[in-house]
């Protein structure tokens, strides 16, 4: 089957490469000629483990190609995916759908064969209706259907998530479109990944509801962590204790500096806007957004406390280890590290930092922060070392070396990757999240 993927960003590229790996004939399309040229040369626009290899092998096998020409790319395709960005619209938090609608218009203009147009971009409820209207207006003169097929990939684990999904959600009321989509996902279907067919609107909402629910879970455990600190309980045990209840489940209950990334912050805001527009307020999500925003700066204040309070902290130096919003990505969008660095700088603290993949993207977002070549470069002369992102490279730090390099043996571990007793036994002052 021929599949066209319009938009070769994170979701489009990973999905396109995985579909090709299933044996489909895939063309990834993007407006950006520089991106397409790099992809043709085997250079990935993003850092994602395993992606370069997967793209390379499928290009070599002749199943995956790249073009800037949409008309050529969609010719003969039975499924045309729209996987372009839907950033937060400046000023109001609504999802900006201009890219999605522009693609719909262009597809409508060039469509010459029967096809299912599938929105993979994260789009608010009702977007499929508008895409259908735009396509109908272009009057392509062939049968088409508009389906919703949201993406549940996690950055850093995207290929595994694509190939072993918990579920595939497909929203369409048209039987023939269901058949096409079943064909698209047949290899996963045979692998027993459940496919859930729903209406288009339900499918669109499932994406936002899933991300909002996960954001709720994280924020809930973060607030429990704060409470643990006050009452002398251990959030790791609380998390384990509630997660063993099958109705709750153990995942997304790791307390930390607050969620970031390209999805949760933007999608929770967009859900609030939809809820507002339809006069069905989602107060829980409203609270989650506020609590998570406040948490990032609160983590900066936690570091200041570890330095001895605001008075003492002025003029001191802090090493931040990990800047990306989570490990195995170079993505800096809404990363807690940005607010943490800002809070420290506002308090007159000097900040040095290191991240295995995020330095280039971090630099312009963190003016005044000294970017170092490695972890120990950042640690040199620091009055406190702070782990912001749980990269594997920080899981076995050389504590003896830190003691000789840093001005004081103070470790603030915002991801709880170390055992408090062990670190203290090495002579460190150790501060973590929600643990005594
Ligand atoms: C998230 C969802 O997990 C995916 O299912 C979804 O497809 C994706 O958004 C999207 O909408 O495109 P992602 O943003 O890549 O994926 O990252 P997550 O692994 O979900 O982590 C998000 C944030 O939550 C990170 O800042 C992470 O550190 C934080 N987090 C996660 C916690 O603080 N605690 C946890 O227990 C889990």
C-alpha cells in the first residue's frame, strides 16, 4: 500500500519510517527543502534513538522516500496522513490549526485517486469536520474520507511505542475508510495490538484526554511529594503503594520537577480552550496547569534552600545536570530547567550547565548560563550540583571526583535517581523530591 505522510517532523518522520518498516511504500513530504535535503542525505532533524538506522534501512530497501512536492508525494496513495505541527496559538493557548488547514487545501487541490485523509496531528475536537469541508470545497472529484488517528508516541521511546502500542485509535464513521486503516495497521493488528474504532470526534478527544490524564497523574504525585516532605513520608513508597492497585497503575507516578515537553503543556492548554468554548469547564486540568507551572520555579527555590537560603545563595554557583524536559531527546520545549535556571539567576546565583544532547537548543533559551563540555566541567567550582533530567550518564556520577571539583558536597536530585542513605554516607548533603 502507498502511504503519504505530510509533515516530516517528529511524528511524521517516526510514523513514516515505521510504516515503511512494516512493508508499506511511504513518501514523507515536507515544505522545508533543507529538511528534505538532509533527510535524503541520511541526517535526522531530531535526536531520537534508532531513528537514523530505521530511516536508512528503509530508504535503502526502496520503501521510504522524501520530497517537497506534495502533488507528487500523494499521487497514488491510499492513505494520506497529515502530521504537521499544531503549536499553541500565540496569546490564547488555542491550538494553531493553520498548517493543518493549509495541507488539507493543498491535498484537496491535487488529489486524483480515492484516499483516506488521516489527521495524525494533535487537533481539537471538530477539526476533522473542517478538514472535510476544506477538501469538499476543493472538489477533487474522487471519493475520500477524513479520519482521525491520534499519536501516543513518547519522545525518546517513539519507535518502540509505535511498534508496540497499547492501542491504535481510529476515528471514522465510514466502513471503507476503516478497511483502509485496518490495512495500514495490519502488521500491528496481527501482533495483537488492539485497534479501537470510534467516531471522529471521540478519537480527537481521546488524544487530549489521554495527555491531560497523564498530566493529572504526574501533578498529583508531585503534590503528594510536597506533602511527604512535610509529614516525613517517602513519595517513592507512596507511589509504589498506590501504583500496585490495578485501578491506579504504577506508571507516570514519578515525582519530579514538573512535566514539560512539546505535548503536555500545549495539549492541556488547548483542552482548556475547547472546554471553555463548549462551556464544559475542566477544573481539574485547570488546576494541573497552574500547579505544574508554579512547580518549576519552586524547584529553583528548593535549590536556593539547599544553598542556605536567599541571603547565602547570592553569588554562589550551581551546576545543572540535564536540561532537556526528559532524557533521550534534545527537546527543550517547556523544560523545567528553563524556569529553574531563571529562578536561580534572579536570586543572583551563577548557573553552569551540561546536557548530553540538548545544549544547542538550550543555549538561546538560557541566556547567561555557562554551557560546559561535560558534567564535571559544570560541577567544577559549584556550591551545589542539581540533577534536573535523569539521563543515564548521571546515574553513576563519580562522587569522589565531585568532592574534589565542587566547592561544597551538596547534591539536589530533582529526579530521585540516588539512594539518600548512600549519598549521605559519601559525605554529601543530599536533597531530593518527597523523601525524608
Ligand atoms: C507524551 C505522552 O506520554 C505520549 O503518549 C504522547 O504521544 C506525547 O506526549 C504526545 O502527545 O505527542 P512525551 O511528551 O514525549 O509524551 O513525554 P513523556 O514521557 O510523557 O513525559 C512528559 C513529561 O512528564 C516529562 O517532562 C517527564 O519528565 C514528565 N514525567 C513523566 C514525570 O515527571 N513523571 C512521570 O512519572 C512521567
